[in-house]
C-alpha cells in the first residue's frame, strides 16, 4: 500500500479562542489515489496520530505509535484504499507532527508550552478543512472517526455541511457526561500537581512530569475498559514474580499482592510517557471536555440542520465513556434534522476500546455504509426487522436503552 506522508504549513492560524500563531504545520498521511469524489477523512482519537494504517519507519512494538486502525484501513479492508483516497491529519495541540505546546514558537525561539492557544474540536475541523484546500480536495465522500475523533466527525456536519456526504461517528456523543468530565479533571490535576510540570515549562534537558502524565494515562485506561473486560483480562490475580512496581508504595504494601491489573496499568503508563507530551494531554482533554454540538444553536437538531447527507452512528454496549444511550440521542438529533441516520449497536464486553480492537464488528457495517449509505448497511430505524437475519444488525430504538 502506497503511503503519502508529509507536513503542510497552513500559515497563520487563528484559534476559536481568538488567539493566533504565525504558522500552523499539520502532519498527515494519505493512502490510495484521489479520483475527485472518493476522499475519506479519518479523525483520530485523543492520543492518536496521523499514522492510521500501514507501516512507518518509526513504528514501535506497542501503543498507538503503531498504526492505530490498520485492521480497518487498507486494501480490501472496511475503508478500502483501493477504492477510497484515505487521509488522516494529526490535530493542532498534539505532539505527533502538528504544531502544539512542545513546538517552537518562531517569535521566541522557545517551545510554546502553556503559552500555546487553547484548542477546540472546531479548531481541529478548521485545520483539516484548510489542509484539504491545500491538497486540492474540495469535497469529502465521508468523514469517519472514533471517540473524540467522532466528535470531530460530527463537527464536520455542523461546520461544513456542504463539503461532506456521509459521516460515521463511532463510540462518540454530542458532548461528554459529567462523570467523564470529573475523571478528566482528576487526570489533568495529576499532571499539574507533579512538581516537574513547572507550570508547563519543562522542555529541555531537565526532568519532565512523567509521574503525573502516567497517572493521567492510567485514569484514561480505566475509562476505556469495562467491568466485564477487566474481570476477564485480569480478575484479582497477582502479577508475575518478575513484575516490578513502577510507583513508590507504603511500607505495608509488601504484605499484599501487586495485582495483574496494577502491573498492566503501570506498563502502559511507562510506554505512554515515552511518546506523549504532558501539555498536549492537558490541551486535548480540555478540547474533548469542552465540545458541545449544540454550542451556538438552540439544540443539537438545529446545529445539524444544514447537513443533508447520511450518518451511521455506532456504539458498544459496555462503553461507559460514550454510552449507547448517548449514541442513540445523537442518532435521534440527526433524524430530527431530517438526516438519513442509522444507529448500529454492537454487543461487546470491551468497553470504549471496542472501536479499536473489534474490527470484525466495526468493519462490515462501516464498509456497507461507505459503499451504499444508510440503505445499504442493513441497519434500520423502523419497527420492522431488517431483511438480513444476522442478529448483529438488529434495529435500534430508544426503548432499548436505559440510564
């Protein structure tokens, strides 16, 4: 599979907060051949990158430094690069090639740090639109993304309704619920109370707020899993004899087991802090927390009123980060705006991570939707069962969900 990797300068960029930077560079990857009407934009999740598929010279053995959706994007896969020109751009505020807090401010010669402007999902969308303009792509066949990338997808329908035919927000919602806002707030405080954070001015050869970032990532991991998946994966087992604790412990800890779930969280946190920037984590979580589809409008339906394309909303039963109830509310808002919309609910124990680890569940309905729209996905919002007798394509109604 041929991969185009590049970084494009968009020049001066004004953020939604009203502040500007003299130059916004956007890193992207593209796959396939653009034929004029086959462009699909993939929006990455919170700590993802433009590296959505294939191999990269810097690929590592774990984490999202590898292609994060390689089972979905590629030749013969759900987003088939033989048919579609697939593009993924790293968002402003991140640390994977697009300008963010650790980037050098050309006006000072020093990293921006926390002097970088506040970033929103709307800013991500505008940066993507400008990148597409630079690449000569006036219109999108579809925008697809999961988690906060799904919010990015929804914002496309709100901000650029005439530029996209189909949207597929996966494991996403019109806004984050209060419990998740609280968890994200604790994660940010883990970073900002780390003595090595130094009010965001930690770049250079000195120590970095790795403990705070590690704790923030561990909170995130717990949010992405479900009770059932954690029980199946870890139970109450003690970690292996070779497992070493990553954090200081109290004197009594030696009497109790270092559990498998603790070891897993520590291992993933250690690998994460080697590749991600703490300030970026602060900026990106705030962008996610701040997002509200109805902002500037009377309702979600009003925000989507100008979009006349089609939508596939996908959710997972054990996802408590972005729940199936929230997904159905989004689908109802789309229908209320006279958008042809289907909600595909996947029975899964994997929690929020299901959109990344269950390609066999995500791929088929997504592939059908991209090819034939809502009518071709075998997902229906009527009272009649679909002609396809596969139970995974059962119709979804508000009555199936409870708070």
